[in-house]
């Protein structure tokens, strides 16, 4: 059974930093593309960042230069380092694993940025 468990969400002041983690189990982690998405209240879920099995990364324009995605295959973990946080970054952040047509989602972790 595949499980993705996010952690690290918190209440943080604007301009601050936060690091999210997502631990995967039940899959061969190293071959999966891992992505972070977020969903703000009243809005659709949106892509934030991705990292391929080969380590190639991609970012939404809204977070480029502020967020960094990375992975540790030995620990089955993907990270999202967030800095220069803004109120607009407030959302539930979800981890997703993707391999071909297979997709799994985590339950999400809340990030709230206050001014």
C-alpha cells in the first residue's frame, strides 16, 4: 500500500522560511517523479514544484527563486524548502508521486503565512 505523509506545515510570518517533508512508503521511491502542489481556500489545487527520478526540477512561476525542491532517495523523502514566504503562499501543501499513469497523493500539510 502506497502512503505519502507530509509534515512541516506551520504558522509563519511573512518573509520567513519553512521546510516541508514528504515520506513515501510502499513504492520504489527513486523511480517516481515527485511533485508538490497546493490548494488555497476557495481555489483550485495548483502545481508548485517537481523533481524527476533523475533530479530534474521545475517550478511554478509564482515560487521560482523562493522555493527549492529536493529529494533523498535513501530516505524515500522529498523536501520543499520555502523562503521569502508571502501571504499568498498560504495553502494546504500536498505531495504527489507519479510514475506513468500511476498517481498517489498525500493528505496535505497546512502552511499559513501571516503579516
